[in-house]
């Protein structure tokens, strides 16, 4: 089982990024998946979650209306579209899920002018 995040980087406030989580070693379509983030000196927090078929999504209040989680089970990939980014969105973003509740290595998102 492996989860590999990509798509992070440096972006100006108000900008957009799309994170990807490539899953392997298990059947993605059987599992709900989640994105978490951890900022320096803070606890890891849930950002968004999506059900196995993609019908149900949940979001942290701080990202509602700005972030969108989605999935393409045929491509074994989960996405996080992040719009209207703010400096407080700066964090390492992690993908989570699968049969063993696995974690990826994380991808850094920095929002700064």
C-alpha cells in the first residue's frame, strides 16, 4: 500500500493549486479518502474527506467554499483543488486512507507574497 502526494509548491495569496494523491497496492474504489494538513507548531488537522464512490464530501470550516476534494477511481487518484489560497493555508498536506489507514509522505504548500 502506498500513497504519493504531489502538486504542492509556492503560490501567492489568492492563487490556486491542485494536489494529487496517487494510490497503489489496494483497490481505491473501496475506501473513503482524506486530506489532512499540518502547519509548523500545530497539530495535524482534517481538511477534507470523500466517500468511496465520491458521492459524499466533508470539509473543514476553514476551507469550505475554497477547496474541493474529488477522486478518479479509474486512475487510482484523489485530488484536492485549492482556490483563493491564504497564508494560513501554508502547511504540509497529507493524503490518508486505504485498508491500513495509510499516510503519504506529504507535500508542502506555501502561500506567500
